[in-house]
């Protein structure tokens, strides 16, 4: 039996399939870009898709908050593409919804790196990413991270050539 796949913003927050469910919240593009990884992560989960490039972050946070309050899923696993500013907002939206509701629903964040591997990231790393002065401190303390960024980010490589 295949997994149930629904767009987050088109989901009724009290749908029976959400109650006590293991939920995969996934960036809309992950299934097409990384089908094997998508299949692995969706197994046994209700899949809710979202694309913050096409959907407003306030709607995403509101929907997640309502789902957490009304349906109380057992757990939420989040899978997005690393380096995408749009996908980053899904991680921030989940953190925000958990904060606003005071929910203790188990959540785990994953990003797919350029090699197609799923890497777990902490909710704290998402929170730090919202505070650019803290990111700056991390860069100053560990400047070698910019070489890793250089390998992963075309934007970074091009910006270095312009200098």
C-alpha cells in the first residue's frame, strides 16, 4: 500500500488520517529530484507537501499550528533540499508552529545535500540560521566552513569571482 500524499495547504486540519499519525512534511520538489530518498522517507507516513516559493509562509505556519492543535500527530519528520532559501522557511515554519502551540510532538529535521544524502539538522541550527549575527560568529570562529560552502554553492563561487 502506498503512502497518502496531500498538499499541506489543501489538507483539512481535522482529517482522520492526521490523528496520531507519523507525518512527513516535505518540500514539493523532493519527490522529483530525489525519488529514492522520498520513497524511503515516506514509507509508513502521511506525506504533506509544501513549496514556500509558491505558498506564503504565514499560511504554512497557520496550517501547521492548526494541525498540531486539532490532530495532534505522533511525530513530524521534515525533509527539504539543503541550500534552498525557500526550503529553509519550511524548517522555520515547523519550529514556529511547535513554539506557538507549545506542542511536544516529536519532530526531526532533514536536508538533502548535493550528493543526495539526507542529513539530520537540529531545530537549533534552524533557529541560529534566523539570526545572521550568530551565523557571522560561527564563520569567524570556523572560517573553513566557507570552503565547504564554496563546494556546495554556485552563488558563493560566483560572488567570490566578482571580488
